[in-house]
């Protein structure tokens, strides 16, 4: 790969977008006391109240130990409650607290606003095509990551 091609590689732009999104989300979520790395856990727990940590790790394609650390942090912050899973006493079911539920609308609004920032200047048709391409790339990445295991 030539230097010019390397500088223009797709991953570079994805990394720039990721870092910018983290900064934006961190700034918006600061009043709640959590960061961009916490939001995906809260959103998934809100959509799957009572999900266990093992299942959450599988859905997010994240190491179970990393999920445990993140959940402990959210539990200490008063966003998540862990209960022994009645179906598997070795596991915990996850539930949002009132504080966790109260944070969800702000998270959703933050994502909506970020999408508006990203999509400025694009036509509806361009956004449809872009979403399809990004989904395809995400699928390719997931397959590659699975093969690397």
C-alpha cells in the first residue's frame, strides 16, 4: 500500500469519527456522571431489562470480564442494579435504576443530535446508501473478528 493510500484508508476516518463521537457524548453525559464507554450498556439494558451479563457480553461482542467491570462502575454510580439471575445462580440479571431510566432520554437525544451533526449536507438518498455501506462494513468487520478468535 502506497503512503497516499494509507493516509486515505477507511479505518482512519472511522477512528476520527469514533474519537469525535466519544468527545461529544462525554461532554453531553458529564452531568449524569458517566462516559461514552458506558452508554451502550445502559441502552442495551433498557431494551432488555433483566438480561444477564453473559448474554449482554455476547450481544455487544465484548469480553465478559470487561462487561463485569463496566457494570460494577454503573452499579456504583447508581445507574444499574445487579440481581442474582433466578435461571442461573452463577449469573446476574441487570436492571436500570430510576437514575438509569432517567438518563436514557438524554442519551437518545444526544445520539439523535450527533446523527444530525454527521449527516449535515447529505441528501436522504446519500444517507440511505451510506447506512447500507456502513452496515456492510460492520458485517465484514464482525466476520473478520470472529475468524480471528
